[in-house]
């Protein structure tokens, strides 16, 4: 038992472009705004202006843990002004209690969005600290490994690199939607054909639509990709459009394609409605959005009761620890952003034959990348 003595918040000003030759900052993807505001510029896959928030929690023994939130450094204010005062002096390993206290104290202005990202960052840091305190990897604290390695898919367009690393699946950030019409559909198909050409006919393909489609467009694209080994269509419609999700799922399932989503669902309560309405075949919550490890455990348990696979969104060590300890999570997303300079944390396992294997280092097994120092505001 050790009390929290400090909560530091580190603001990442910008990931920048100097992260290697294949930075995802230059990959375009459709956006939720595109369906009604098509004249706006195409969105880049990785924002270079939003930044991020890192939380470092230290206990009275000197042990510390790191957590982080999505792409938005604005949640740093929530951690510093609202959560830090209530965390100082509390027992660091009482994670369930601390999560509940943060949620209840912020419910009037929180529950979703930036506040939940802030709670996620704190929660991830607490689990990292708990692992270091016990000397165990987080996956061991979650019940242990259910598999020796994690099968991965690559998101992005550096196809030669994915092939050489042994990947058998690629998720394409889809740049075009309804307002680009037939021309946009043909451009989308060029990307599909390119995957087959470079990664082989057996490569599985997934579409990341990022909430920029509608059911009618989904139906047209699904017909076009018949025979291309497309495994799933991801987030075709905007979050909270439950009926749109159900329609898209029916369309996809008729053609042997799965529908996925849930990246923008927050907490077990949002996920419960999403699954109860049978919106998706695969759930893709993000540990950095939906409440951290503490909440993801509950979400995975509910999904298991519904017999729905959980393939979490995002490339990060907390996600890998969840995946390797969950029977419902046989697959993980990876983003190969250049070299190690492009990584916020060091210590991530390499991709070998399209898989990763986790070490037995305590916590999440990562440390903050010193090369990020000049891009951090303390």
C-alpha cells in the first residue's frame, strides 16, 4: 500500500513530421464532416496539431506509472484542475475506487468526450504503477495470457513494409465517400487492388471509413469489393446513429462482410446500448477513450456475454495487454509510424511475421521516449 504523492501532466505540443519516412501524418482519410461539407479539405489520418496528454503518477515509494489520452492535449486541464487534487494522498492501488470517484465527481460535465479521455489517461497510469509495484506485467494482473502472441493487422498504406514484416491483413484509411460519387469509389477500389497486388491475393482487407459514409454508399461499396477478401467495414456512419449501423450491418452481412465500430463509444453504458441494438459484429473500443483498463475489463466482459469479439482501436501497449489476456480479442491493430522517434513510449515489441510477443516486464513495460522531450510541455 502506497499513497499517491504527485500527478504530473505532460502536454505533447505536436507529434511533428520528423518521425520517419512513412509517417501516417501524410495519409488522408475521410472525415465525419465530409458527408455534408464536401468542399472542406480532406482530413489527414494523424492530426499534427491536436497533440496529446501524458499523465505520470508517482507514489510515496518513488514508483511511477505512465498513462495517456488519445489525440487531445486539452484534457490535460481536466486532469490538472479537477482530478489531481482528489488523487493526491489516495492509495494508488485502489484503482476501482479512484475510477468511480473521478467519474462521479465529473458526471455533471463529463461522462463522454474529453473528460473520459482524461479519466482514461489517469487509469492507464494507475495500472502501469500497479504493475511496477507488484513486479508483474499488467496482462498478468488481468488474469494472465490466453495466447503466446498477438496476431496483428497494419493500418496505413506502406504496403511493401507490411508485406516484408509478415502481415497478412491491412486496414485501409478510406479517403472518399458519398460526395465523390463514382470517381471516389473507383479511387477507393484502386487502394484495394493495390493491397492485393503488393501483399498478395490472400491478404485480408479492412476499410476504415471514419464515420463518413451512409447506408446507401455502404451498399454500393460492398458490392464493388465482392471477391476481394474484405473482412470488415469499420465505422461507416457517425457515432450514435444506431439505426444506420444496423442497416449497414445487414448490408455487409448479406455479402459475407463483418461490420465493426465502437471506437467512439464511452464507458460500459454506451457500449451496452450499442451491443443491445446489435449494431456491430466486432466491437472496437479505445482504451484511451472509453475509461482505461478498468472500464475496458467491464466492456470486454459484457461483449463476451453477447458473443461479440473485441478488437480494440489503436496501437498501444495497454491495448496489447488487454488483447493477450482476453479470449474475445484475437487480433490487434498496429500503426508503423516511421522509426522509434515517432513513438511516444519506448519498449514496444517488434512485429515479427505479423505478430507481437509481450515481455514479462512490470506494468506495461514502457518508458517515455526522451526524443519526445522537446515536444513536451511540463
